[in-house]
C-alpha cells in the first residue's frame, strides 16, 4: 500500500491581507463588535510585530498606534476567499480540504512527481498566481498524516519532527495544556512516552485522540472538496426540429426528468441552463437563476419564457435543432413543503416567484432589497443586496409597539439643508425653513446625539456629512407634520453648525 503524503498550507494573515490596500505602510487590523465593544479580530504582519493582539479593544490599540487603519471584519468573505484558494489548489491535487478559518490540507499522494518532487511542488504552490497576486503570506509543511502536517505548519517553526512540537500543537483547552506543562512535559515527544491510559485518566480522552492523530496512529477525518458535475439531461432528434411547440414539449419533458432526480436527492435547482444545439453546429444558451431552490417545472418554464421575451434578438433555429440539453449547475437542499393554515408560506413563495420573474425580465442587478448593517449612522445603517441572491436577509430591529418610532419611514440621502433658528445655541429649533416654506415648531423631542464613526476617519470612509457630532430632534409643526432634523456639529466643533432635514415621519 502506497504511503500517503499531505501538504498543509497556512495563510496566517489571510483576513487582513485580503482587505488591506496594496502599498499601505501603516499597521492594519480588522475589527468586530464583541460584548458591546469593538475589538481587533485580525492583524496584518506589521501590526502583529508592533505588539497588537487579537481581542485587544480598539480604543487601546489606537492609544498605542494612532495611525492604525481598521476595517470591519467580514468572516463570510474570508471563508469565500479560502474556498476560492482551495479551488485554485485543485490544479495540484484533486483532494483539497478546507481547514478554516485560514488553512488548506492537500493530499498530494501520487501528485508530487508531476511537479518534479515534493519540494518543487511546494515552491509551485507558493508561486501560484492566486497567492502571489493577492500578496498573501503562506507557510507549508509536509507529513505522512494530515494532522501532523497541520501541526507542523502552525507550530513547527521549521521542525520536521512532530515529537519536537510544543504541547500547544495538540490544540487542547488552556486548562489541559497548563496541566500538561505542570506535569513536567515540554513537547509531544515527552507526552508520547507516557501510557495512553494515564493520559486519558488525567487529561481526558480528547488529549489521547489528539496525540494519536499527530503520531499517525489514528486517522483524522477529512472532507475533500468535490467539483460536482451539474445535473445533465439531453434529448437528441433523428431529424432537426424547428417548431416552437415541439421544442417546448421537449423542454417540458427534460424539466420533468430533472424534477424526478432532484426529488430523489431532496434537492432543488437554483440555476438552470438550456442549450439548443443547431444542426449547423451553433449553440444557443439561455440561463435563469431562482431566489429559492425549486424543482417545479411550471415556474421554471415561466422564467424561461420571460428570458426569451427579454432577448434583444429572438432565437433563430436556422435549419433546426438536433439536440437540446438542460443543465442544473446549482442546487440546494429542498425538503417537501406543506402549506400552513395561515397561508404565510404561500405568500413567501409568491414573493419569491415575483422576484424571480422581475430579475429575469429586468436583470438581477435592478431588483434589490435593503438589509440592516451594523452602523449607528442613519444613512449607513442599511445596504442594498440583490433580491435574487439574498432571499432571507437578517431581520430588522424593531421597537416595542408602545414606543414612538425613533426613525422616520422616509429618509433623505443626502440630508436636505434647512435654515433653522434655536432659542439657545445647543437647543431645539424654534422654526425652520425648508424649500422656501417656513415651519413653526410647536413640539420638539431630543436631542438624540450621534457621534461620528471615528474609527473610519483614517480610511477616508466619511460620508458627505460625516466627521462631526449630530444632535437629532423629532419636531412637529403647527399643521401636525413631524420632521427629523439634526444640527451637524457642536459649537465647540465649528463656529456656525448647519441644520439638515434627514427624514419625515408618516
């Protein structure tokens, strides 16, 4: 039996290097909110060398390095980039396993000779365009077992012997690691000399499993990525066909075949491609995408009708089609759906069908929905997402029913400038003029003070009205109309703060 060989790849600064602008010389870090505070979640090499650490409060980091540049951490984008790198690595071996959040495991058994040996293969991986062009830091290690290769690349510091690795390579919890160190053990080799039963009794079965995997006595489970071939259904004709009714009937039969296979696999299609093979060798493609997985032929047929109707040039069958192919390149799990008594499920299904039809007819980029974004600046608290690809966005935060809404339904972006007069410099407005009309304020609530997102200042991510403190007031005029005004800047920030109308309450 051929001994297996594994190559572990580690991108230690993948999250920060994915986002950091090329040529940036200042320390760079990613931040995310933890326990109501912004903390560093990923560092660039320069920030790490300067003593910053993951988990450090952003305020403390800025106190040490005012020139620190930050960006919000998008872990989903990290995973997508790791998956992209994994797909790229399949040019070296078909067996590539994700090791999130920043590693890959390659089973290179029987592949190294194609690159001139293992060391040459490692050099080829390191010089791959996907790594070089992005400027990613990369470390690699080879071993007979996946767990050993992974430990060597992350804890080895150049060693090739697993037994010389520190106890941290077991990746146990901190209490277990400290217990091993207090027992006088310094590395994996010291631990390997102890009886397994004694290790399990004192430090748990997890320590034994981790040790056996590092030593190659127990295989670590891996799940290599697989490029699944899209579902394919074809119909060939003895003679070319050009009648639209015949083509539609054939397409309907192919969709029924696809529905049966998808139902057997408990899947639904998210993308469908129709390929019409003309007798003169020309191929015509029609693609549709759905917002939710489906295997019902009827809505798919309607979407293809919409797609054909939206074509600038109608389909020309020429001398006829001798073959028709249906591909289902993207699928998702889809269990049987049962309607409830309230009918809410049917409403969701109808909305998804409407999104599909509009996206197919007008273009996916023209149909969007708003989703909440973690920002306290009103105009930055939402973002546009394609409705076709984001069918279940995060729910919007909603106030209690008894509370008066803090935000109006209608927001102006950018805010509308107004001329306002207040009784005292930092007080609410007494009257304001908007679009030439004077409004007398009879009731005012506030202020609601919103500070600027100061952590964005070094990056130049300011909005047109950013950088100053805002004092918001909910005001009502004599006619009963309610407005949302804010004074842009405190008097200690600027000599004559401007006023803006940001929204109108319903």
